[in-house]
């Protein structure tokens, strides 16, 4: 278990983490989300004792990491896959880590097999691709068979097979009762992987709940509609105060109305419907809605970039125009 109480970190005039309190419990995957610059990596560094908090405390299994005799046996972490000696082989990199924590040599072979690097175990780390480096970093995190695993952007550089592998690995670790804490900017992956979420913005906690609760609380009600009379329906829905989005396939998404309300509206205006169904919001949509005011870096579109987009929105802002920010 990881517990943070009033965790605060200031770098000069920059407040990176601001009075942050949360608990990461065993037996589930906790996703750690926030825009770029929100303080996620700083928080992970504070947990691992790589930085000292300005105020507050953070403990792993009830103790600070610096007080653990054999830290890799209790906490395994991947923060930077490139933090290896490029001239050292994967095998000897792991062997060095094992020896510093009094771990048996056979454990090195076991984790190399687990992450699929046995065939390149004697290859220099500096020759590894980004994906191979990620696998080596995950092997190092697993080396001591710890009860707590922390991963910062673990799927970077992995191909689809590798992404599926790490997803299933994290689920298996949580099923064993381990504490799994993972940060990622890939919302679709987090939606498929995480059980619980901790969301921060500008260093402060803004949500702590299950994935389902987060989506329900931070997404607007919407309805998927297909009709041979899209313009009529769009105008009627806009007149009723709803927002309508069009996509290239001709499907309309009506925001701010229930499926029953859209059906009644279509009946009143003599509009034929071919499809009418509640639309399921995604984690990405809910995340963008909640963290819009916490995004530090906003990007724009090149002039004319949106001129080839489909019909856009009636009664609201065009898709993508409201809030644009790189997610971390």
C-alpha cells in the first residue's frame, strides 16, 4: 500500500505537488492521470525517495522507502527506461541490481524469460530499441518480486503485442494481491486496464474513484442517432437546447438529451430514425472535460486545418475547438 498525506513539493518558485493526499491499495490497478506538468512523475519520485518533499509524508507499506533494508524486495519501479549503462548487457544490468539487494542469480534468468528478453540477454543495452528498453525496465521492477509495482508510461515504444502483454501482466500482478500504480497518457489503455483512478491537475488532487464513477461524473449525457434527415433533426435538437455533432459516417451525436427525449422530438417533427441509442462516454472524453482548466500547455491547429472536417456542430462548439492540450 502507498499512502500520501499532505504531500507538497516546491522547486524554487514552482509548486509541483500541492498538498496531495491519496491511498493506493493492493489487489487492484490504480491509474495515475493528469495533464502534462500536473506533477505525476514528481509524485512518483517522492514516493521512491528520489526527491524530498517540502512538506507532508509518503509511505510504502507503512514505512518510508529510505528505511527499507532491501527496497527492491518491496517496491519495483519503472520511471525512465533509458536509465541504464549503455555498455552493459541486459543480463549484467539486472545481475548488478540483484546483487545490491541480495537476490539470487536465478531470479535474473526468470525475469528475462518473463519479459521476453532471454535471446538478447547478452546484448548491450545501448543497442536496444525503445520497446526492448521498456521490457528491460519492467524486468528490473519485477526483479525482487515486490508487493508494490510502480510504472510511469510503461507502454511507450511497445508494439500491440507488447501492450497487450503488459496489460495482462499488470492484471495478473493485481490478482496476486500486489499494489499496482501506473501513470499513462493513453486514456484508451487506462480504460482497459485500471480499476481505480487518481487524477491530479497542477499538483492537486481533483478525483479519486473507480473508472466507471469517473466517466459517469465527468461526461455529458449523449445519444447516438442515424437518420435520413440529419439537418432537420439537428435544427430541432438545437432548438431544444441540445448540441449535435456530425461524423463522416453520417451518425449524429446529440448531447444534453436522453434517448427518449430525442425519440419524442423526432416524432413531433416527423423525422424518421434508423438508429437511436445512448452513447457510452469514454475515459478520454471524461478526462478532457474534468482537466480542461488544469492543462498547462495549449496547442492550436494550423490555419485551415479544420476546413475539410464534416458538418461539425449545430448549437455548440465544433469538436476539438473547445479545449486542446497534450495529455500526460
